[in-house]
C-alpha cells in the first residue's frame, strides 16, 4: 500500500499555476467518468444540489456584472455546466433504468 501511495505522489516541484493548468482536464475527465461509472443515489443527489447552486451562482454573477468583459469566462463556464448537466442526466437515467425505484419499503 505504501508503494502505491508513493507512486501516486506528484513531484514536489509542482507549483500552484501548474495545478491550475491541470484543473480543466481533470474536471472534464471526472464529468465524463460520471457518464460511464455507476454512481450511488446519494452522490447523485449531492451533484444535483451542486448543479442547482452553481446555476444560481452563475445567474447572479451574470446579472450583477457591470461590464461584459468582467465576466469573460462565461462561455467556458456555460460549456462546463452544460457538460455537467448532460452527465447528470445520463447518470440518473442509468440508475432509473437499472434499478428502478428502490425506495424504502
């Protein structure tokens, strides 16, 4: 187990700017893995809540921006949130079709 942790450790010379470069591809890989891997219902509920909170936050920022260029990242954020919503739809459809309603009996 210790060897696995040592292998997964990233180099110590990785600066914060390099982490920011990796954030986009890691986010895309996580969203795409949501479409492929089955998610528990509880995690799916948390992701739906995060999606709604993120949508409200983007709406408020877009409404209260004075100049258009103050929110120049809007197209990118819109693309990522759309991909997140698509992944949530695929994951929830998979749970419904595979398990049906498995509520309390």
